[in-house]
C-alpha cells in the first residue's frame, strides 16, 4: 500500500504550506524566526518531491498493465482524480478573487485554468504543477501501450534525451536566462522542462531499484534529508533565496531533485524492511495532501484580506510565529475535512461518470 509514500505526500504538501505561510509571516514586518526562514528556503521543493513521487507511483502501479485499453483506463482514472479535487477549489478561487482581487480574475485565462491547459496567467497560482501532472499522465498513457521491458527502455531514452536537452537549453541556448525565458513557448516550457527529469527519475526508480535488497534505507533517508536542507542553504547563500523562480529551474531540479529521489528511495526501502509510518494517519493525511495543497493559498489570501496580517504586524515576533504555525495546523485540518466530506464523494461521482 506504500504507506510511507502516503506519509511523504502529506509531508511534501505541508512543506509547500509552510513555504507560503512564511511569506505571510515576513509580510508582517517581524522576524520570521529560524523555522519559517528554513521553510521559505526549502518548502517550495515539496513540489519536487511530489513530481518524483508521481513518476514513481505511475510506474509502480501500472507494471502489469499493457495495451491501449489499459492506457485509456489509466488516463480516465487520473482525470477523475485530478479534476474532482481541483474544480471545487477553482470555483472557490473564482468567488474569492472576484471579491479580493478582481484584476486577477480579469487577466487570468479562465478556461485554460479550469481545464488545466498551459497558460501564462492561471487563476490558482499553484495549479501550474497540475498542468505538469496532466502532461505526465498523458505521457504515461502512451507508455502503457508498451510491454514493461520496452517501457523501461523508453523511459531511459526519454530521461537521457530530456537531460541532454535541458543541458543544451541551459548552457548553450541560454533559454532560461532573464529576457529569454519570457519568450520560450508554453509547449516547450511544459513538455521539455527540467521538471520532467524528476518525473522520469521517479518512474525509473520504481522500475530499477531492488528495494528488497536496499541496504541502510534509513541512512539513505537521512542523507537525502540532509542534502535537502543543504540545498536550502545554497538557495539562500548563492541564489538569494530565489532558486524556485523560472530562471534557475535547472539548478533547482539538480539541488532538490536528487535529495527527493534519495528520500523516496529510503522511505520505500524502510517499508520493505518492515518500518512503516502510522498507517491510519498516513492514509488519511496522504490522501488529503491534494486538498491541503490547493486550499492553503486561498485560505491565506482570504484571511489576509480580512486583516489577519495587518493585525499580526502589531504583535511581537514570537506571537506572530505562533499564530501562523497554528494557522498552518488549521489549514491541514481543513484539508483533511475537505478530503473526507467533499473530495472523496466527488471522486466517486467522477469515477462513476467516467465508468472507471
């Protein structure tokens, strides 16, 4: 059941929550404190962990599936999952931003935002990752047509091709330089992005690593976690804390993608060795990770509009830090409730409608 991967999905979602929450702490003008400072330097890379997990899960769960029918069933399942979880938040965002920031609604590509098609202006900012996910789903739908042995070979070829392309784009074509990235096509941005290396790496991880014989998975997990924190330090000291931006995406994938790869290897290896994180909590919080990821920026924007940040700016730093730490816990709680009461019933309805 990959219990540890479910727990890691929860942890990755909370990293992103804390990343965005840390910017709200900073907006109050008080000292962030070490916890939110570290969160701001590393939390965005919860997305990189998600991308590696996504590739891993797709390869792991479809190893016995082959043929066009299996590929089509896979794609329908993924569409049912992603849209049933996304559309309620899209509607909520449409209402929220119509009240708090009408200009954002006016400049957003609403149709493309709704169907998760590449666009320059998305209504929900964090949904850019879902567009990548939809591309991953479409790509893997085609891969499922092939037998497993051929699928692995194609994955390797794709990985080497994308690696060669991004090195060429970064160092020879300078496509990600300021003034150049703005002119890159949306098709290239989403289909030949360095992020694709994380997805393909995760798929190859499921295909090639003999987890049953993996030595010292706990050590691998600790080393990956340490390198993840080191990447945050490098982000602050060599990239000015802005490595998550598009101009430095190549370095982001190198610095955070490799630790994410190691963390996932260690987590799966631990489970194969008999060490699992709490099962019930992991299944619940991991299942709710999608709702947690989508709800938190809307909640932060809504409470900012209601005056929470302005009120907090009048308090001492430690009080502000505790307020937003507790708020992060409340957003986690809301995400879990949304998952149980709204997302799961809608998901069942979508699967029935799509005959999954």
